[in-house]
C-alpha cells in the first residue's frame, strides 16, 4: 500500500511557526494549485490544499518563504474526524509534509542565497 502525494503550488499566506505544548515546531500552510483545465465558464478553478509542516521543515519554510512563493511538497494524506459544535461528526483530510522544495520567490530583489 502507498500513501504519497506530490504537490506544487503557491503559498496563500506567509508561513508562521507555532510550538505545541510539548515544544515541537509546527506550521499550517495552504497551497493554491490551479487546475490544468477550464470549467464550464471557461475559467481555471483553483484548489486550496491544507498542509502541516513539522520541526525543521516548518522553521525553514517560515524563514525562507513568503506569500506567493511556489513550493513543492512531498508528503502523505492523513484523515481525521471530530464532532463539531452542533454535535455532528465532520471529517477532514490534510497533507503531512515530509519534504518541501523551494521552487521560486515572488521577491526578485532578494539575494539568491536567501532563497
């Protein structure tokens, strides 16, 4: 069996690192990924994928990436369920990053070594 996903898209916001109660670094980001085909109105739809980054991946991404940068993510899909405030069970699918590659930056004035 295999649970692996590879995504390439633009960051929708600046990555921010938080610490869990036990001191682990975590960052939750969203990638905007345009579809490769047009919808019935002749426009390209965009998918927004939630991704969780842990430890060094989280801190490096927050340090070197900004909103609008293109990154590649290799990871796995994780599903979970919870009870919402109305008492109904909800399901959520999230990507857990195992590797992040910095592909391009919107800030062209930034020195190459910082990318």
